[in-house]
């Protein structure tokens, strides 16, 4: 699916570059020097100024509570009946190797046996066991789950993360971009949509579980802080034209942009992404694996006030084959990292102001495909699947909806993408009917109107 505007490189400070260069290359050739400079703008600031303000009174029954959102995207689609909607009585053909459900710390709620840590945290989250859209294509389902608009329309809508960045940027004061992806972009669709490259998420790259989390454009491989400062001093000494024109408004703006860039590299950005600041015991509790340290980095970004953070699960969940082996490896990591994230957010007093939502673009087939070449795999399944939501105004210890006895279809309370995203917007104080600034002036809104191409069952008021 192609966006209305071409994809281009995005600077951490929001600058769009049409040249095929890295962020370090841009700095190296003098992106922030005075001659021929492209002024760096805060991501989404210009677009947000053109957009109408959110209307806090548009959903009077729902009090906005969320300042930040952490989205854990289980791209590829995690099996629901192996994990958070177990059906232990459905038999080997459906449950395969994981036929056991375990109790949680909330009476009446059970989850899959591979999630003992989350079982102890069930009072902090709700499970939506009746998510549905009946779309089985990776790209189209991912677009649907993250925009709530029907795929294939003439407009390529922005993701929920880009919308949050758009509306939250005017009040967000940090230097770190307002929409951050840990660590690699997922690539199923262009998240910025028609809003353009200024709303493209900043993907950190690197590995937070490495001895040094090398964030693209912030933490440079092999370059010490002392060397970075020496480079800065050299550039200042050589900038004779800038010194001679110090009163020129464009030069003043250039110097301010340069100051912000170095603050990101040597100050706020470097500090936030430096996980060595955390106690080793806490890092161990998150798990010394990429996903666990992604979760810790996300908590630090929330502390810095970043509005929207996405963790694209490393490795993904597209388990057509080797399904049970993958689940045995990845579920314990997901369990450890996510459970610790919820606990740590609460310990820091951040859970009530931070939404955490976790799901893929769909689930996996409830019936195991034992035939070659899958040999015990599960295929794409959008008829019914499960999402986890926590914090930011969502009530923990609840189940929304239900699947049938084999987790094949929705039994009660179907929940569609606009219902989930609309609830997240409402808790974030974003008016779902607000207009989005389309570059050609085309009318576009945050969510489709009721009765349009995407179905809706209503906001999740039972857990808000």
C-alpha cells in the first residue's frame, strides 16, 4: 500500500530529507551549518498548527487520562488460543502442545500456561477476547488495526501513532521525537500516511540488549562524547560566515537548530537511551533479551514525556511452521517483559497516565495445520483474536467479549478496530471526529464515521 506522499528519510528532529543519506551523513556534511541549511522543525508542529485542536468535551463520559501510549505490536499475528484465550477442552487438534490454562490473580480469569508472570498481573490489564475484522492479509490487516480505516481507499491514512504525534506535539516539550519505534520499522504500511514524512516515526535501530544501545543519529558507534564535543568545537571555530552574520534571523534559527541537535546527541536523547543508568537487577527482571530491554527503554521514554512509543516485537509471530517451538521461545520473553513493564510503570506512578496495548494484526488459526509443509503450524486468522489493554484509564482485571468454544468466532460483544482505537483516542483526549490536515485539502478525519466501510460495536466503555 503506497501513501499519497513518497517515503523519505526523516531526521530525529523531524527534518525530511529527499537525499538518500543517513542522519550521520547529514550532520557530517553540515546539515546544521549556516550555508544552505534546511531548518529542522519539531515533528508535526507545522501540521498540528494547521489541524483543529482536540475537543475534550466530545466524549463527556470519558475523562482523558493518558499522556503517553506504548503499543506492543506482535506483527505476524500471535495465536490467541495458545496465549490469552485458551480453550483447554477443545482437544489436541486445536490446542496442540499447550492444552493447559492457568489461573490469574483475578478470580475467573485464566490465561495460557506460558504466561505465569502476566498471570500475577491480571488486575492491571483487560483482555479483549472478541477482536475481529475478518481480514487475513498482513499488510491490509496491519493497516486496519493501526488506522481503523478500510484498506484500499483512495487515501492512505496515518497510524494511531502518527495521529498522537500530530495532536500532542504542540504541548510536548522534549527533544526526542514524539513518535518513536523500538527498534526497527515494521514495514507493513507507511505509518505517516498522507501526513507526510514529518510524522514518520523515528526508528531507533540498534539493540537495547547490547552493551551499548546504538541509537541511529543519537548514540554513534565508536565515537566518544569527548570526540563529539571536539567536533562541535571545531565546527564552531570554522564557521566564519555564521559568526560574521550572527544577527541574521536565518543564522539565529540555524544556531538554535544546531543547539537542539547537539542536545539530542549529547544531552536528553543520550541520557534517555542509556539503559546502563538502570540498576542491573531491574534490567534482569525485564529480561536480558531484546524485547525485555525494549520494554525498559519504553518506560524511560514515557518518563521523558514521549507521547507514542511502538515496540515492534523482534522476530515476529508469523508461525505457519515451527509454531510450537517459536511459542516456547517467545512467549516466556513476552511474558517477562510485558509483566515487568506493567509493574514498573505502576512503581513509577506512570501506569494511570500511560496506555499499554498489545496485539498483532490478527490471530492465528485455532485449528492446528498438521499437514506438510506446515507440520503443526497456524495460519492467518482475523475472524477473532485477543488484545491486551492496560493503564491510561483502562480498568484492569476484566474480560471484554468472548470467543466460542474453539476460539473460531466471536461469541459475545464483537470489538472492531475503530472501537479499540477510538477508546485509545478518547482516553488520550483526541477527538475521533477531528479533521486531519490533508496536503491537497481533501476531507479526512481521525476515524471513519459510523456506518462507513469499517464496522463498529462502540467504545470500550465497560473498561473505561
